C-alpha cells in the first residue's frame, strides 16, 4: 500500500514538473537514495564565503569643534574603525572562477576568502555588484577547472516543484534542506525589499544561507537564496531566492567587463492595479501596471505610451507590479528591445520599446566647492535621468542634489541625497548657482532643501 502511495506521489510530481523536464526515481534503489545523487552532483559548486568588513566607528559629537580638538588633541575625537566578519555562501557559475553571492554579504568587504567543499581556499574580489538587486559577482584568483552549476530558465519554474537549498547556515558547515517552490513573483514589503522580485520556497533558509543555491531535482540552479521572513531570526518556512535568469544577466555583464550593473531604464513611475482602479478603467480582472508618470526622455514615451496606459505583459510574460516589470526588462538587458502589451481603454496593442540605460543628459556638471566658498568640499550634481537612478530620486525631480556634504556642509545639516531648492532665497537650478550663492553670502545662510519628499530649512550664522 505504501509503495502505491509513493508511486502516485512520484507520478504527480512528474506531471507537475513536465515543463521543467525534471526526473523522478525509476527503481526502489533510486528511491532509497533520496536526494543523495543530486546533492553529490551539486554541492561541490556551493562555497562558503568569509568576508571582512571595516566600518568607520561613530564620530564623537564634539569632533568638529576646534575647542575640544585643541583641548584634548585630535586623537580624542577621531572615530576608530571596527572590523566585522560576514559569513555567507556562494555558487560557482563557471569553471574559471566566477561566483555569485549576495551584495549584503560581500558588497562592502575589504577582504574575501572563499572555501570549497574539498577545503581549497581562494582569495576573491567583487567584480560587479548591485545593492538594490542584492547580487554580487566575485572572481576567484588563480582558479581553474572548478565545478559549477548550470542555470535553469527560472521562468519555467512552477509552484509545487521539489527544491533543495544548499548553504552554510550559522557557520555550521555545508547543509542541505528540502522543500517545494511555494510561490513566484514575490514582491513588496513581505520580502523586506519592495524593489525585489523573488521565488518563494519553504526549504529551510537561515542566516549564513545567503548567497547559497536553490536547485531543482536535476541539480540545476533556479535561484540564489537571499532572505527570510521571520520574527525570531530563524527559518519559519518562508524564504526568498533571486531568480536564476537575473543572475545570468549579472554574470554576462561581469564577463563582459562591467564593474556595475546596467539595467534598462523605463523612465516611468507605475502603480499596482487595484480592484478600484480596475473598475474605474472598465477592467473585469485587476492586472497589469498603471503608468502614473513618464519622464520626457523615457523610451516608453518615445514609443507612444502615456500616463494612464496599463502594461499587462513584457515580452509575453504577465507583469503585475513595477518591480516585476523592471525584472523582466533587466533580464532582457540593455541594447535590445522588448515588446510591451499596452491596454488603453478597450484597445490592446503590442508596442516595441528600446532597452536603453538612463541618459546622462543634460550634463550632470559635478561640482566641488573650493575654499573661496563657505562650504569647501561640498559636491553637487545637476539632476538628470542617470542621477535620478543613481541617487534614488523621484522621477519628476529636477535641480541640484548633494552627493558629498563635505566637512562644513555636514556640520550645517546637509546630507547626501538632499535636493537644494534655494539658498538665501535664490532658486538653485545648476551647480554653478550653488557656487555663486555660497561665495560671500553674508553673515547668514538659509538653505531650503528637499529631503525624502519633505521640505527642510537649514539656517545658520557664519
């Protein structure tokens, strides 16, 4: 009886995973082995990563006061660096030493050590990293003929498939946990990253698993484990992995020599389709992304899309959030085109859109103030699409943004990312306006800035 039940489950698994061409045990001997052959095949390509991160200690609040510097000496206030050790996992993607891990594991590391399952150690460096996507590509030094995992087309992954998570949880050593694919296209606050796009699994993922492999029953890579949803700090059976298709694009760009990830720029702000919005647009089923704003230089605007249009598919794949749409375009890569399915009223059309990076026009005109001004060291940029992406500004933002407050700007309350609207009542549109306004401004300086969507006034005397 038990054997009949087991055979039924195996047949069901085969039916669910037919599109993925997964294999099931065909004999009693294979059944008794469980996942052992798959683990034996895949585990040598999963590595442990030990990263050393040097963080600057918190500055003494009296550090910038000349009185305390003279009285106690400069050593009194200078912050001391702190060394933190980060533990995580990684996956070898090529025989010549390209490894993927999470940005939060290695992105700011000063020293990275990678250890394979046969205890070989390699020094590594980050060759391409992206904080927003939480992906980092490493290159092992003097590595060759390494075992590596093949990446599966993650668009063909289905809910209910069997899966294995391999990593180094809590530093106990390489560990394998099993589960199923619990959900696809997970975005929003539930993942801890509103910009992310993830595969969800109930395979146990714990601290230290970050950067490890999520594989299918054939041993192919379907995702990189990145985060968990937890209240206790341990696994509650809700884990998230970055899809392999996005990892493949990162690897391609790293192998081409990019040192930063270049993602296609849509130049749009979008809104998830709610039931109320769908009803107002006459849609029976809420689906797609509503365009709420378009930059004048947006390739979508150039292709004829407008505010109020609904994008339902990208290259034939359904999209229901801005993060999902960005994922689809990122996987397609810069330089080609994508077909966006647009819904406008009762009219549906397929629109070809060029995949381009955010234009650096008009020129950013990076300017650092000198000693002739009251804030030497302050560095500002003119806002353009490339700066909007770099600084995470709202799409419609214009003017001048702070990229380095400098010693005096920091003391006055300026922060990186502040948009300078006016100085002493003079409107700021270009970096040179900042230079002019802070050269001999008088005894008082009034800075009106925009910080995180809120207006802030900074006032001080010289």
